[in-house]
C-alpha cells in the first residue's frame, strides 16, 4: 500500500519525465524552423554578417602578425646625422650681431641637409679663457661641426683643433695661422651667409 509521500514522489518523477520528453520532441521542430529561416532573407543577412565578421578578424590577425616583421623605411633616414654648433659672443644671433649671418647660413644648411644646428653665447668677459669652458661644453655635447664667431671664440676654437681631430672646426676670420685638415676658415663679408651654408653642407657630406 503506497503512502501519500510515495504517491507525491511518483508524481514528481512522472512530471519530470514528461517535461524531458516534451523538450526533446521540440528540438527537431526548432532545428527545422532555424533551417527554414536560413533559407529566407534573414538567412542571407545573417550569413553576410558572419562572413564580414570573419573577414575583419582575419584581416586584423594578418596585419598584427605582419607589422612586427616589417623593416623600417630606409627613406626616413637618408641623410647624415650631424650636429653643427655655433659659439658666439654674448649678443648671440640677434639682428645686427656679428654671428647673425653665420646662424642664417647654418639654418640654410640645416634645411638642405637636415643637420641639427644650435648656438651657445659666451657670457661674461671677452677673453679666450672665458670662451674656453663654453667651447668645451660643445665638444662634450658631441658636436660634429663647431663654428666659432668673434675673436675670443675663434682663438679658443683654433687652439682646440689639434686635440680634437675627429671634430670639424669652422672659424670666421681672416686667413692666417697654422693649417689643419679639420679646420676651415671663412672670411667675413657680404657672402658670409652663403659661404657658411656651403661649408657646413660640404663638411656634412664628406663626413
């Protein structure tokens, strides 16, 4: 004789079995409905979206894998990497200063050859001893070309020529003194700007 509790357990088991059989019976119907939908316009739209998404993923993966192995563009650095540094008096490169046309010529050379140009004014007394520390600062900065304008700056630069054979020196002044392979003297005058530009470009080209 079954008790009330046993009847309830039996009823629950029967309900679960019927629900499972009913769900299993609906699966073929759902699959059939999905297949029918894919045969219509909705199927074409869904298929197009999937193809587009897969194409985008493939393109992203291809670009990501190929970017790391792409060599740099050699045209980006097709010029000599040179620093040309100008040593001036305390007036610097203002209009009317002796070093103003020198600086203009160096800027012209920079535009043509992509040479980096900078200048340093010597502040304080107008003497070779005072100019020397400023010159040493340029030499320690690894300037490949050192240009000097003004008598104390020129004297300090020419005194350092022999001890720094790897640096090209350009001094603005009248010809005179000992000649050196790494020293070019440019005479002041109306063509000073053009002469400086041509000299700096030539030295950078020669390396």
